[in-house]
C-alpha cells in the first residue's frame, strides 16, 4: 500500500524547492475605498522556501485576504515548503498577473494482481489518496484547475481513467479516456493517442477532483507483465511527455506540476464588486478589475503604464513604469528622444527630421536636409517597398491557394455535390457568427457559436474535428448522412464551412438548451409535469428509432444522455452531438478512445470494445431513470443512480421509493412503475435481453395513450397492447 502520510509528501515536494530565503515584507497600504483601510504588517513573511508570497496571499494572521492563506511548513528537516492552506499541496510559484498559482499535484494509481482462486485480475493496492481532502484542491475556495494549460493523462494497457468533480454533493463534471495496448510494444515514447496513454482536456470551473479506474482487466492477466498498474494525473501539458517505461513502473510518490487559476470569488464579476466598495479588492489608484476567465469572480491588474501590486495602495501598489529605461520593451527608434510621463512615455524626433510615430518607425530627415547618400537610401527604401507589395500580393495568392487546400482536404469536392447541404465560405461563416463573437458553449472538440443566417434564421455553429487523409472519407460520409436525416426529433445539419483548417458545422438552433439543463442545471424547471416528461421521452425515442432503422444507413449514436437531447422553444426534443458519436455505422462498431460521458458507458463496451444499437438502448434507459427520479446519474456525493434504482427494484419489485416526489401522485404511480420497468429492461446486462429502440418508443406511446384514457390502474401488460 502506498504511504500517503504527510511527511512523505513534504519530503517529495522539498526536492523541487530550494531552501527558505526569508525576505522582510515591505507591504503596507492605507486609505482604501470609502474610508476602509487595508494594512499589511511589515513583519509579514514575504517568502517561503524561495517562493515569493505577494498579497493578497500571505502567511499568518493579518497577512492575507480571506481565502488566500498559505502555510509555510518545515518538510521533515528538508527546509520550509509553502502549501495551499489546509492541504499538503506544495506551491511552486504565485502570480498576481496573470492570476495563477503553480503547484505540485500527486498522481493517482491502481495496481492489480492475479487472483489465485479463479485466475481473474483483481485490484491489489489502491491509492488511499483518491478521497484524501489534504491532497485535493479545496472544492470551496478561490482556486480552479486551469483548463487552458492542464490536461488529464491516463496511462495503462487496459485502462479507463475517469475524473469527476462534485458541487453540493452532486456530480458537476465527469470526463476521462481509455487507453489500450495491442501488444507489449504498442506504446511508443512521446505518443499519447490511445496506445498505453491517452489524454483529454480539462473543462472550466473544475476544483476538487475524484479519480476512478473501472476494472476492465479481469480477463487479461498477461498484461500485468508490461502494465501492472493504472495511472491518472492532471498536469501542465508542457511538463509531461509520455515514456513507455512509465507503464512498467512509475514512482507512485511522484508529483506533477499543474496550474491553478485563482480569483476573488466573493462577488461574481467586476460589476458586482464595484458596487460593494468596502469589499472591492483593487485598491491601487492605478489598478483595473478583470472578470475571471475560469468560473465566477474577478482579479485585479495594474493599469497600462504601471507595475506593482494592484491590491495595495501607495508605493506598495501600482507605480509608474519608466519606459525609457527599457528600450527593448518600449521602443523609441534612434535618433528619437524618449521622455517618461505618468502612465506612458513620449518619443519625438529631433529638429530637422520627422515621422508619424517614433515609437514604431525611425525618424527621417526633412527633404531640404537630405544629403546624396540619404536620397540613395530613400531610393533603396522605395524599391524595397515595391518588393514588399509584390510579396504581399504573393502571400494573398498563397492564402487563397491555402483556403482551396483546406476545402479539398476537408472533402469539399465531394460535399459540394450533396443537395441537402449548404456550403458556406469562410467569409460567410464569419458574417453569420459576427466573427465568432457569441459563444453558446463548449463541446468535446471546440466551441459552439450563435449565428444568424441571411434570412434571419438563428443557428448554432460548431467546430468539428481536424481532418486528415485517413479521416477524410469517413468525415464526408458522416456529414452527407447527417444532412439527409430529416426528422423532427433530430437536430438538423444545415451546412458547413470547409475553407478553414478545422471544419465548422452549422446546425438548427435549440432555444431552450438541453434536457440536462431543465432536469438538473442552471435552467432547472420548477414545474416539470409528468405529461411533458413523457412527451420528451417518446419524441426522443422516436428520433433514435429513426436513426436505427429509418435511414439508408444504420447509425448508432453512441453518446445518448440528457445533455445531448436539446429542446426547442416548444420543448420539442432533438437528438444532437453526433460529433462525439462519430456515426458508428454497420461496418464499424469498435472505438479505441472515449471522451466524456464515462458514467453512461454500456457495460458491454467495457468488456468487448463494441458499441451497438443496443448501447443506445442502454443509454436511453438511463435517461428514463433521470426523468422519473429527477436525479443525476451520480448524486448525493457518490451514489450511482443505475445501481441504486436496480437494487431497489430487485428488492421491492418497485421503484416507487426513488420516484420524483413532484410527479409521484397516486393516480400516476402505475405509469411511473411501467416506465421504471421499461428502463430496467433497457439496462439489462445481457444485450439480447434489451428491447429494440422501436419497441421502447411504442411502449412509451401506449403508456401515454393509457394515461390519457384515464383507466390504467392495476391493468395487466396486455391491456396496453389493445389500446
């Protein structure tokens, strides 16, 4: 068992940090907004273990702003180490602009052995830090794991690594990926695309995280020879390169450098913070407020032309920069004359010369003062200018050729002949999205933008995936098939732009967000009657039925969940997010890398690597459970909806104990029981025992007709077949 005690982590962290340099702090400030005074004692410790501790951070009472405490702890005789307060996470550096902390995070791991009794692979040693709050970023506080710089790495030869974060004991985010080795030599140094190593981006607003490794090694004992453990860790992407030797042995006490975004989170934005002057943190007269880019809150920075600490006043705060002392950063072309002024600087030409701006171009002599050599020089410059114009013209031609190259690479020569698809130019897509100015959200492959077509139709413009020669034929086929799917319960693909490196797809706009939003999210419906839930379930089931059997190509979605069921202004559901599912057709049912939605994975996929139509049925069974219980798939800390409902159903032959109280009326109990019974059938472990999607849709429609008839209590299943 890995020793995860405090002293071990301190010793490890100490390897990365030099000895303590105690520097006297000169931080002192007075006369804050509205008469409130902030004072940082001159006796406050200014550094720890060689790491500067700038305010609002601080060590000891009276030296920090609330939430910004740093502990300075002796690491078992190896010298002082700065730690995030109430954790054992070492701090490498603290920055006010950008608002960022660099820290060392532990790796998570799970090792395996062969069970002597049955020859199956079972967990051997488990990292005890999975749920150790001292080794986790505080869930309530100023820090968020940087989604701009960090990624999740998962290492192993039959490994699914899942990272989850919770908010108010409810699952707020879940993501992960799967790595697999086709042989002992499949993993290659520097490569992390599924063979022994996979990685996935971190979403915004992630704080404290929980790791999980579902055991899919049970029937693969031979892999223990070259991959005895699963590993997962969050790391600054520039600070880790995969080595195949890490599969055989990675130091379990190793820590990984990562970046944390911090903000003052007492107020959601600068606008709110400025209204509460007594709490406003930007104290310097020459400071500005900046909204946080990772979660709610704000940070402060010095105004242009000033440097220092925006959280303090006077000489300790933001002071004027003498730009003339740093000509490389603040240019003044010779023979220009530099003169510093408050918050800026001037650069002027000497008498007898002129230019438009000596900060960006050299001074030139006036014509009357031009010597022969200067005239020759001017001629050379003019000739050079003509050469530059010619070069620019060449670049424009190359740009047009590059645009045509993107169009061809992305399958434009094939897709332009698809009658059901509009092909937009790069100029048109920029006009539609107003240069990508309004972001609706972020999916697995990029951002989703709001757009307006020339006829006034609102659309959603989504970044697809980068296309290469191997992917080109598959991508064009997927787009062609999707553009031909015309059904009221499937999001309509209107067109695409292929003149960019990564294609952009233009979709029908769903005004009311997703089923996830109205069930559990920010737009949660207070009044969500059974009638509407049943209508959404039936229409979504009909959309999936159409995908499975009513098109010229048999299609499996592969990622059915409430977040991928969008709702229009009339709450009509529309199946979406085909970019994630990759249109698994009849000829292709294997996939090696899974991104997101880990809790919804069909158990059959974990065992065989296959996704089928019955995988969509399994996912839809989970959607039905969420509709009748109004519980997310992981709720109240670490409870699993599927496991809990099936346990209750098996013990009591009823799911009534878990039904949403808002709809569990006496007259509707029987309908809810029937929906629950149908959901359990969809979740059957044996694939052949699951119904077809068409049967699910028909069954739900029968229940709706029975409910509307007003005569449903205590009827046998045959009753619904007769309606």
